[in-house]
């Protein structure tokens, strides 16, 4: 499966989780995990989906490096969310997970930036992707 598809699917699932968490917090009138909700929506939904869109629109970027990006970004996101959740639930021993996850997320962003700079100067990147339309 292409990195674009992996990122798009992960982003969509993160959106679903972020919305579900937001609704459950509202129902319970307990916003203890508001920061977790924000991280899921920003890092999971927005960032992952934008990565997927970039890789889909710039096929030259959807390469082995994009797959490496995904396999660094996903554990970074999951470990960071676990750590932030633990911190907000009063478990300070989970703080190292938030740190490791954040560093993996930073590493994944560095990979993405590298890929963007490498592919936006190429001729292939300047050609628009063909998007199939439903008939």
C-alpha cells in the first residue's frame, strides 16, 4: 500500500477517535483529556491527512522515504498520545512516553520536510496528479 493511502486512512481514523473523545468528554462534562483530544485532532487527523494529501498530489514524493516517514510517524503519534493521556490521568510515570513520542513525531516531520524539499524541485512534482472522478 502506498504511503499516501496509509496516511489518509490513519488521518481519517484519528479524526473519528478525536471526535468520539470530544463527544464523550462533553457528555460526561469532564474535560480532563482536552489536551489529548487536541493532539489527536492536530497530529493525528490534520497532520496525517495533510501528509497523505501531499503524497497523493505529488506522486514523486510517495516513495520509500514516504513509507519510512509513515513508519516513524505512526508510532510517534501513538506513543505520544499514550503518554499525554497518562499525564492527564495523573500518572507522571507516563511522561517519558510523551517525550519519546514527541521526538519520533519531530523526526517524522524532519523526514517530511526533507521529502518536500527533495520533490518540489523535480519536474515530476510540478505535474498535477490525475484524480479519478466517479461516474
